C-alpha cells in the first residue's frame, strides 16, 4: 500500500507539474517575450514552486475554496462525537471538523496525512441525515484518511484550482493585448488553446485518481460502522437532493473531494469524478451480504 501511494503521489506531481510547466513556458515566451531558455528556466521554477505550495498548503487552499470553517466541539457536538468514535475504531488521531454553509448534503476529507486531517460536512448534510446516516458518511471520509487518499485528492484539487486561475489570467492578458503588437496571431491562438486545454487535462487526471478510491472508502465505512446500510441510506438521500438541484457553494475544482459529485453535467456521467451512486450501492449491498446483512 505504501509503495502504491508513493507511486501515485510522484505520478500526480509529474503530470500536474508538466501542465504547470507548459503554461509557465507559454506565458514566458508569448506574453512576457522571454527567450526560450529563460522561459524554460522560469517555467520549471514556477512549476516546482506551485507544487511545493500545494503540498504544504493544499488543505487550507481546499478549505478556503470550499468555504469551510473549522468548528469546535461545542459548535458541532454531534459531528465531533461521531468523528471521535470512528477515529478511535480506525486507530488514527481524531480529525478536525469543519462546516460548509451549503444546502446540499455532502462531505469531504482533506489534509496532508492522518495527523492533520480535516473532515468537512455541509449544513445540508446535518439537516437531512439521521445519526446512522451521518455515521455512514463520516465513516466514508475516515476511510479516505486511513487509505491516505486525502493528500493525493487534495493536491489534485488545489493544483487544478491553480491551473484554472492561471488559465483565466492568460485569457485576460490575451484579450487585452498581452502579446504585444509584434507577436503573430497564430501564437495567440496557440497559447489560448493551451490554457483552455490545461484545466480539462487537470480534470481528467482528477477523474483517474478519484473514481476507484470511492469504492475503497465506501467499503471502509461499512467495516468501521459495521452497518453498510447506513451509507446506502445516506448515499440515496444525497443523490436525491443533488438530482433535485440542491446547490453547492464551492469551487468546482474541489468536485473530486466530496462524497458525491456536487456539480452534475451531461455525457451520461463520463466526466463525473465519482462512480455512479447505483454502482456504489450495489457494491455496498454485496459487502453487506458478506457481513451477514441482507438489504433489498
């Protein structure tokens, strides 16, 4: 497990670092007018800097992007109580708890490791879930922590956010003559195309990282709580609210972090950061049968 985690982490840094390098090089050559050698040097430094910042500050970046507020035990005793119980069963330090003021029921976990993990829940989740369902959701997020998913997913989300903002900056510069009169029109279109494609590439990297990990976290919830039906009921409710259009007040780049994709699009789920809810429920029912629970 440790070797697999390190391999994924290195691969993530390489892939997203390469995207940042391309954008940095394009900005250096086409907008700033630097020489190719200077642009390569600057782009390499820029890529390493963003990766460094993302590693050490990714958790706070994600919490800010999702408008999550760390809360004390007195402010959210119900969540703290369940999180503490699950952490004890999992053998990890108790994560911090954060609240996102949003009507959509949802949750995510973030942090570099289990020693500084944060589990965030929305006000909508607290309003719609009973204690059993809430335990199922929090068990899922605890599963992400014990499987070391949170660092990889948080890094992917934070760097994707940085790439998106950089793309907007380049587009703004191009629209207002950032290339200068001496540059060819083809270069402008090439750079614009690159900046438009970079967030899409970052999104596909997030898709590859996040989908399979949801199944493992679902399984962890079933085993930690001893009741797969808790999470089945919670996922059914969450899916219903999202399909009904319950809004989410968060940056779309954080989509892969949540227990269910908060921003639904077309293409039959091909671009979803999560496996379909019916597939997840089917797997949980299989796990429940193995545990001696029979759920229709």
